[in-house]
C-alpha cells in the first residue's frame, strides 16, 4: 500500500474538480510522463498568457470585457501553477522523482 506522502498530485482535476492523485513507484511510467508533459504545457501557456497580459494592460483602450476574460484566464493559469508547485513540493523529499521534469528551461 502506498502511503499518502507517496501520492503524486496530478496537474489536472479529477471528477467534480477534486484533486487527482497517482500512486506509483515508477517516476518514468506512462502516467508520470503524461503528468510531466502536461505540467510543461501548462507552465508554457502560463508564460505566454503573462506576455499577453502585459500587452493588454499596457493598452489604455482595452475593453472591460477583455479585462474580465484576461482575469479569468490568469486565474486558471495561476490555479495550474499552484497545483504544479504543490505537487512538486510534495515530491522534494522523495529521491528518484525529478521536480524539474517538464519545467521550461528558464525556470530550472
């Protein structure tokens, strides 16, 4: 039986938006690699969204609806980043788990 500290918080929610966990001893297994790749995609999209946000906020003529949409997108990206940071933080104490897997080079 895998202990709670050996569970990996996955970068996507489970049913009803609840946290989704993976229990495995194989950090290089299919689901672990899928989670690593998903984290990399989420972080990359977050970086692109930050660049877009800077442009939108610099434009004094940005419409309120566009600002609301941007806030929603930023909220989703922040939620993903917090989930990834939480997952990687839990894995710091477990040798054999690379918290840098899938991380964009400028964040390593």
